[in-house]
C-alpha cells in the first residue's frame, strides 16, 4: 500500500473531527479519574464559598447574627443529566466508524513497503493531532523496524536520507525513549563530509561555538534542523543531570561539541585542499574527530555518581590515558578498515597515508606500524584498569574498554559500520537477536573445562 501526503492529511482531518477521537489535551476530567463534579465552575464556586466563609467568620468573631438562606435548590446540571442526553443508536454508529478509521491508520503505520520518511511524517501528524495514544503499540513497532533494523536498510544507514528525514527520525525516536545520540554524531559528521560547503561549515562551527539559539538564523535551512536537534538534546541532558545530581554540565557538553566540530572542519579543509598533514597533526586532530572523547564525556556524566573536578580535567584539558588510548584504538581500527575507500573518494588524511607520506614506507609497513600502535594502546589501558589512583569510577572505566572493544569488533573485517557485509550483519544477529541453544551452552562449557584442565 502506497501512502501519500494527501491520504495522511485526509485521515488526520477525519480523525480530528470525529467525536470519538478526543485529543489528549482535551480529555475531560472524568476520563482522567477525577470526580465528574470537579468542573471549572465548581472549583470557582468552591473558592468563592471559602472566601465568603472566611469573611463571615471574621464578622462573627465581633458579633453574632442570624445567617440568611438563599433557598438554593440542588443543581440540575449533574452527570446523570448529561448521560441522559446520549443517543445510543448514534453512538454505536460513531464507534463503528471510529474503529474503521483506526484500522486504516494502523494499516498505514504498519505498512512495511512504505517509505520510511512517509511513515515518520504520518506518526508526526498523528502526534500533532493529539491522537497518538490510540496507536502507541503501532508507533512503537514502526520505530522498532526503522531504528533496530539489522539488515542494512534502516533510515540511519540510507545514503540518500535527507537531513530532514534524519532530524525527524531523531526527534520521534527520542520522544519514544530510544537512545540515538550516536546517530546524531553520524548526522553531523555527514554534514561536514557530504552536504556542507566550506563556507557553510565555517558558519555551523561558529554557531556551535557560540551556543546561542539566535545563531541558527545564520545557517542554511538544512543546517538549522541539525543545529536545533543538537542544541535541544544537549540542553535537555544538561537539565536532567542538574535535576538529578545538582551539577550544570552544559558548559562541558558545549565544549565537547565545539571541539569535535572544529576537528571536522579541519578534516574538511584538508580534503578540499588535497592536503596531507603530518602524522602528528593528523593524530592530534583525529583523536577528537573519531568521536571517542565526545562519547566518553557524555558517558561520564550519565554513569558517574560523584562528578569531580579532577576527572573533568582528565576529559578536557589533558586527556587521561584511558580516554586517549580508547580513542586511539577507535581511530586506528577505523583507518585500517576504511583507508582504501577513503582514498578512492579523494580524502587525503588518514593515519596510514600520513605515515606513508612522512616516512616513505609501503602501505603494508604502514599498516603493520598502526597495528603495533593499537597493541601499545591496549597495554596502557590494561595498566589503567588496575590503577589505584584513577579519577574515574568503575562503570566509566568499563565503558571506555567497551568502546575500544566494539571499535575493533566493528572494523576487524572491513567497514562494519558504513558498509556492513553479511559477516557483520550475522555477527549482530548472533549476539543480539538469535538465541543460544542449550546444546551450544553445554558445548561452550565443555570447551572451557577442557581448556582449564
């Protein structure tokens, strides 16, 4: 079934006018578990009575007088009277029409052949009408298909996805509880790698550095969506941490995003100018541009119970070996897997090419050298794992190790992120989706016992 914009708006119009589709913001108090008598009018009357009673009590303290009675009769406008006005025959017809409309909308949301952007726009329309509470399970299943897909065709990995589509998917997924910060990093990286001209990238980098909502007016339209998503998400996280832990982390998050955008811009300049930097210049920039530092800054605030000045300095001023080595492994693993494709695209900066140009060695020797640097980084990380004076708590340390592990796992057989093959997809399926049978568990246990003995 192909869904058009006209169909979306037509269904939305029908639902918004239908008496059984009440927007959530206008649900009556009786539906929210409140007494039917608790209306705005009754609240105002109660307030008035309290005011009159307090005035009369003040007068009674000075003199005693006979109260007058207005002989008011009980109100006729009670809930029983309202219920008596219902036409049950008409109600039944409306219910049937409502169910039919809901069925049509569910079919549209669940259409697996429809374009992902079309489904996202349909969900957005339903939410704006205030009717999403009718389709919560359907919306969740649709977002699951797009966000959790492992077949390489989800919205995040589609090369033709527009910034509008990614920004919309980002917003909806965040609203429904999906963690998509890594997809936001990917989106901004694509802005620098694919969409933006150097002049536009200068504007975006300056806007992130200023961290001023008014800076959005200086940006092209496609960059406005990206900046607003970044700005709102970061401030939202800052608000949550301030409420939970009493620490304002927005300046630290702002600095982390400004730093990574600065490194993205430098890589864009190298590519535009066909410039190959020195190995050290490349590495200093790449340590940040690989996004490891940015990820770990966010992780620190989310996982750490007690935020300390010492730890913040190790994340910002001089990188702690744990953070530096984890990012190095991330960067080198990426370069070993993607350098050939990057050279074909005309990119002039990666660790292998920079080392070859600087030392004159072959590609094979350069790869061997980069692999040895990965081994050295692991040795340093293992020392930090048992250090007694680490400024970081155990959950953060484990996450830094996991970042390095997943980098090697993702890139050990090629670009498992940007161009996943069947081997990469099968690995994800076997780890996350497919169950481990009892026979496999017993065989694994038997192998372990054999190894120990």
